[in-house]
């Protein structure tokens, strides 16, 4: 889709599954299962949808789950990569070497797994070798000093090779990454989790990452059990969702398996998503 002078293309790195109870926190299963049916292991389908932005530079926001997971992990998370980031990038007319900027919302394995690849020689290398990788310093500190509660979310092989290659640009505050693209710290899911505002031609799109991972999470109290700071998520969502409805933001849902982007509407007190083309 075009947003003023910017072109936004939702890509895919396949699908995976996570526990439905963990994905919806305190929301009872009879309620969440209406929106996201679970399999026999109580897991729900989730998409992996990085976003390509054509602007002053060619930017990739987040990087899927990648192909480095073990057979055990692939089974646990039911990873299916019949469609990959490279393939959908090629469908958009680009190769990995074309990417000039990679922007990470946060460093969890399902968001940056394909930022590094393992060669036939077994050596890990940056996938997007010509790109500067823009990473919030606080999240890097969390990722490199994990604790018992977040350790499973950070896999060093996904990000340490980027620093070793000299490809990382750290930032400490909310910044404009390139004209029309800026990051805002939302917190909640992780202390330094951020969402991406994309603004051009009087319109706004927002890549909400794990603040609103799927269309099933648009209601304010529908918050993941994975969120380390759920009350921060709630506070941010209260402000953001109202603003998104009033200003008709186009929301890109990184983990929705069926709807890549849409506008949040409200009718008779009920919120719903009106899908929009995201190619």
C-alpha cells in the first residue's frame, strides 16, 4: 500500500504457534478461543509479518523467526516456513542485499530470528549484510543480560553477530529513523519494546509489534501473559487505541495469521478491524 510518498509491503516468514492461554493472559479460554481457535496442544496460529518500507532508504522492520531453530524448537512452536522472508522479499522485487536499514522493535527470537543466517561452514553471518541495524540500547542490555523470566525470548545467535560485524546503530530515545518513520517506546511486553509510526501524505500507519500482536488483541484488557509489565501495556493501549480509532490509523499486525493490516473501528461500543490491502 502507498502512504503518501512511502510504500509499505507486508512480508511473511511463515507461521508458528504459541500457547493460547499465554497469548491472552487473564482472558478466559471460552472467550479467546472464539477469536483464535486452539489446536490439541492449546496452541494458536500466529503469523510472522515483517514490514518493508520503501522511502528515502529501503527499510525492513523486524525479521521473522528464521531457519536456525532446532528440530525440537520447531516442533514446540509448530514453525511452518513454506513461505519465507527471502521469498516474499523477492516477490516484492528485492534481495537481502538491497536492504539498507533494519529496524528492530525488540530482540525476541520471533522478531529477529532471520537477521542472522548460518552458512554451510557453520558460521553465523548477518543476513542483511549491507544494512545498518537500528536497535534500542536498553533492549540490547536486556537481551545480553537476561533473567529467569525473559531468558527464553532472547537467543544470542540472532543478534550478537550483528554487533561483531559492526552493523548496529544503538539509540537511547524515541527517534526518527528515516523521514516519515519514527519509533515510540511502548514498554509493556518488554521494558524497551517499541512501536513504529509511519507518517506521510497526512496519513499514519503503525507497526504495533507485540503491543497489539493480532486483531484479537485490540480490546484494551486483552493482554498477553508474556508481557513483563502488563499494566504498562494497558496504559499505552488505552491511549493508543482511542487515538487510532479517531485518526483512522492503518495498523500492521505482526502476528495475525490472516489479516496483515487494518483500521480499528468501533460500533455500539464494540471494536473491530476493517482489513486493508497490505501489499
